[in-house]
């Protein structure tokens, strides 16, 4: 842990707090400028969410202390996780630290090893190519909405197989963005506001109930429960054609379900909902911003197309090609770096503890921000510049040391490997299908939900 003086320093308080609501108005109205401005006031800065204090860590070295070196004293928790737990339940991302988390992570780890993900690549490529290919040439597209749709569809194919009913996919696509908007609203507002019988609060509660009903149907469909489709008679007769399609129709969920009595029905729901959100929220945001950056940097776009052409040699992309696209990975990593994806994450101090010479009291929320660290000019020179070559081999290690998009330590995102594969597949599908990308809206402004998303991003795609 970073050495601290014998007498801990007083934690500076951010200016601009108001009675009763503290800094909630700053977080609600100008969240990114506010969180970025805290760097000017110290390595740890105190803010208030309503009457409750929180401690924002602006130094990536101290964030690594929180997540890795002294992780035992900074439990995953805080207001944002309390709110997300209301949506996800006790999924892997929100369940408290301890034996249950370690057991669940061990049971789920096989789903996300590279070899297992590789078995789903072909189905994911087929799904992405089908959806992107259905766009009409020259049609005005809401790219962020499109990326949400495509990432969700690709994820559902990977998780539940290729035969999930279309109406479930449609409802998931409609419901998840609204639930995430409601979650971030409940995070930044004082708790007493979120408990009032307001229309927005009631709609959020109804949305959570509907999400669980939909996930129940998806689980039943995959596991042969009461909502599953009637088996094809050919299957009972041992039809070879049916057997040949089973691999494509199966998914990663089989690995989760194979844990049997290790997971209750509620836990299966919680884990599937958590994985779905993690798969679409960050990847859709990163892909939308990356496509926007390609419209601004034709040289980068051309390098991507050249790499894709050299690997695929004029044929459609295959799953084995994905490991031969290093520049595509750099481009995506720079998109993830520049735009977050998360802008505020919390931990809870489990005891009074010194952090970088500052005393953090037991029970306090400790806030860290991937967006803040990944746009820090001390670690990423000219952070506003979109530069995929930051990630080329041999570049400064401080770049990687300040990259927290997937967290770090024992709570690091279990699906990181899957996320990179999904993003590469979808980006390649867009580029191989559409030779021309054009921005037709004004440049998008960053807008905070759980991730930092574009407020408006309209593009056309042409041959």
C-alpha cells in the first residue's frame, strides 16, 4: 500500500455542494466535467450524495490499491451496487464479497475461457452478419440503438443458442436501456427521492419484474422447462440433421445450467441478467463510439479494412480469423479507453483505513472512475486524441497500468475475453458488409448512464 504519514491528512471536499442534496446536482447535470474536475483537488476527494459522504479516488495508483493490494478492506458495494442489485439480484457483478462470490465465480469461469468461447464464434458471426446485412443502403441509422440490438442478439445466441424466440430478444432490447437509465437516476438522487411513489420509480419497479419474467422464459426455453418449445419429432427419432444443428443451437448457458443444484432458479436468473447487461451495455457503447471515430479518421478506417482484407482474402470472415486482427483490437481498445465505458464505480471501506495518506472511515463509499483515469493526461498524453497506436507493442506500460475498463483484482470482469471477441466480430461484420460509413448527425455528446454513451449518433452505410 502507498506509504502514508503518521497523521492522516484531512480529505479535501469538492466545492459546489448544496444543503440536503450535496453534489447530486453536479453529478446529475454535468457528471463528466464534475468527476474530471476532482483531479485538481487531490488524489482523494470528498463529495456528498445527499447527506452521505463519498470519497473519490483520482489517482490510478490508489485505485489499484483499492482493487488489488488492499481489496480485502474495500468490499464491492456502495450506492451504485445497491441500486444495481435491485435490477440484477445477486449476480456475479453485484453479490457481496465472500465465499459465495468465490464459489460462483469458480463455477462460471469455464463459460469464459477462450477455448469455450471459441465454440460460439461461428454462431456469433452468423448472427452479426445477418443483422448488419439487413440494414438498407443509405438509410438513416441510430447507431447506438443498432449496436444495442446487435450486441444483445449476438450475446443471446452465445448464451442461449440460435433458436431463442424472437419476441424475447425484442423485449430485452426495449427493456434494458430504460432499466439502466432508471438505475443511474436512483444512484445520483438522494435515497428519499427514490422511495417516493413517483411515476418514474413505479415504472422502474415494473420494468424489473418484467425483466425477470422474460429471463424465466429464456431459461425455460433453453433448459426444456414449462415455457420451452415442443421438441421436434425428428429429434426423438434420432434424426442426424437435428443432431447437426444442436451445436449451433446450444449455448454458454448449458455450462451454467450444468452446475445443477449448485445454483437455485433465482441464482440462474440473477447470473443470466447480470451477464446480459455486462455483454450489451459496455460493448454496444464502445462499438458506437468506435464507429463514430472511424468517420472522423479515414486513415484508421482504411488500416482496419486493409487488415481485414489481408486476413480474409475476399471471403467472409471465419472464426479462426479473429486472432489475426491485432489492429482491430487496438482500435477497439482505444474506443473503450477514451469513452470509459463506466464513469463511476464504488467500493465500501470495511474498516477505518488510510489511503494515500487520507483517512477513510469504516462504512464509507469509495468511488473510482475508469473514465477519469483513462482520460488522465499524466498517463494518456493528449487523451482527447483517438490514437489506436497507444496500444501497439512496445508502448509505455503506464498506459496499460491506468486502464480500468474491466476493473482489476479478484472482482475483475469475468467476461473480458468474451467482450473483446464480441466487439471484434461486430466491427468486422460492419466493415465487411458496408464499404462506406458516413456521419449525418452533429458530433455526439457524451451522456452518462451506467456507461458513457453518445447522446445522438446518426449514420448511413453504403456500398
